[in-house]
C-alpha cells in the first residue's frame, strides 16, 4: 500500500544505535552517493560511464528519492488525474500514483543495473572523512563500513513543520501526507497554508476537483512572489473563477482540530474552517543523522549545506547537490548539478558548460493552469532601472488554442527595444512548461518581430537570420505571436 511505502521510505525516526562491523576490511568505491534523488542518480550514472566504481546508499530499497515517491512524480501524477472530467476519488488518484511510481522505480533500477552501480539500502553516517557506516534497521545486525574516494551528499529534504500547526497525518497534513489523506474519501474543503510553489500546486489541483472548496492562506501579501505580477494575477483570477479563496497577509495564531475538521484562527481576529488543512511552508534537509560535524561540515538551521561552484563542500572530496544545498530545488536543476559534480570529480571536462552558470534555466510551476518562466520579471527590471518593452499573446488567438476548447493562456516577452535582446519570457496556460523552452538558451538572446510572425529563441552563437528562417509546426501553441512589441 502506498501509504506504507511512503512512510517507510521517508520516516524521520532517529537511527538506532548499531555496532560497527570490524571483522572485514571496508569495501571501497571510487564514489559513494548518499541519496537516490535526481542529483544522486545523475552523478552516479555519469561517474559509472567514466569507468568509476559507484555505490548509492539510500535509507530505503525504494530508490528515487523525494522526486519519485512524494514530490515531483506523485504530485504531477495527482495533477494529471485531477484533470479528469468525471468524479474522482482519492483511491483513483493513489492508484495512478502507485502505477507511475512503480514504473519509474523499474526504470531507475534498470539504469543502475546496466551501469553496474551498487545499491546499498540503509541509513548512512560519516565515521570519518573517508568512511561511512550503513545501518539498515535489521535487529542485531552490525552496521557495515564503506570507504569512498569521493562522496556526494544528495539526501534531499522533508516538509518543515511549525509548532503552531500540529500536523497529525489525519486532517492536518503536510505535502508528503496528502497522498494518504483519508480512507478513500477526499475531504470536500481544504485550507492550504503556504502560497509558494508546493502550496499553490496542490491548492490549484484540489480546486478543480468536483465539489472541493479551497482557501489559500499566507502571511505574505501575494502568492508566488518571485513570479511576474501579471502572470500571478492571471492564476489567482482563474482559481477564483473556480471557487478558490485567498487569505493573504494573515498570521496564523492557532490551528485546532474540531469535530468535523480543523479551525484556523488568525491574529487579525478572522477565522476559517475546513475538513482538512495542508501545511506547505518550507522544507528541511535530511542531514541530521549524517554526522556532518564529525567530518568538519557545517549546515544552517534548515540543515542545508554550502558548496562552491563545483558543488564541493569545505571538504574538497565531499560534494553536495540537489535540494540539500537549497534553491532552486528543482528536479531539472538537480540533475544538472549531479552531472557537473561528476565532471569535476573526475576532471571529465576542463570547464563543463551549463545553463546553471548564467541562471538561464526554465522554471516550471505545475499549477492549474501551469506557469513557466525564464529570465527576469517586470518587477526585477523596474527595480534595476532597465529599459524594456513588453509583448503579449493569448492562446485564444491561436488555432491550436481554439482546437483545445478555447484554452486560457498567454505568453509574455520582456525585451530591450534597442538591442532586441530578450530579458524574460513568461507563460501561463496549458503546455506553458513545454513552450517556455522556445525562450530558453544561453546569452546572447535575440528575437525577431514582424507583422505576421514572432518567435523567441535563445541559442548559443545564433545570428539574427536564424529567427527570420525559423519554422514551427502549425497548428501548435509554440507558434504563439505576441503583439504590442
């Protein structure tokens, strides 16, 4: 049952004491990876391709990390299931999540087996700078010692909790617990605390389910504060149209479980009631049990590690990547961090190039409707005093958009009117996380505008003639043509 799997894979219990095995010499690997999320898997596979011996230590045999079990894969599967026009139950959603998670694990296992990467189930702990002990929870079994020439810490994160919000796993949930919210019956009303990415994704998913009411609560004055204001306004308008309420700028004073759900009281004197509450404010790194202090590594109050541009910690042979080093905490960027760490470990490339260096990577938010962006927002450009112009296009102006039932959505381009360099691309609507890749690339960035044709691209060493000659499939959302530029 998925509930059992998730809790077993990501339980936060303190590791039990174990005797260290000293009867045999420690097995040695070129690389030991702690954690099997995107960055850990990518670093392991890249290192194996370079002929290195690699082992992955994960506290569960159900590899894949938060991405596969409680994060990206389940939440996006939840999203796709929520699109169903028929009445959908929690058991329907969980069934689809279970199928997708199982399939993804099979793929990962096949990749690791083909690359001869060893999987070691258990909880890792640094004994010294070159050795880790692994205890797999088996009673009376000695912890095994493994020696590594290089290490990658890719242990991921878990939902942070607040003393004001007593998460109980029943009606007061965190983002991991929503996948087993009840015994087949989805609560009909929700208070979602936290208007960041995770909170807004789940709030918008719940908001489209038949008969489900959603209230979004946050202490900040707006949702998704790092996104373009105009795009955020469009999301709120669409969610309100489907019945969502927003209580922003509110400080929670208390959360109380009552007979038919949960009541939230605010410092302003307001209160709100729902059958269930979902708490989505922050995440904490899974670094507490690693004995980082024992090898001279420091972490902040959220358990996050500090690394340099090569993803090295203060111990040069110990690297860290993924969510445990903080923002941007995306599966896509974590994959790239793992690749870059492997390249640096084994000097595979003198200076590996990456879009992470320039910050020119896409950001996808899987709300309904979805949002994606690359580059600067209007707020940032205004603050910088930068001269810019705006081009906008609506999905309703496209044949493909009308074929899809008059889909709501828009593409927004920010550019320098003098140099024609693209400063930012923002999209909202069906396929936004796909079409944003048209606007992704490396500097310099240019755009071509004509009376009938507009396409945005960022391509390495591209010339302006590229944009004149570019051809896109028709009808597609990719051939969106902003006006007013």
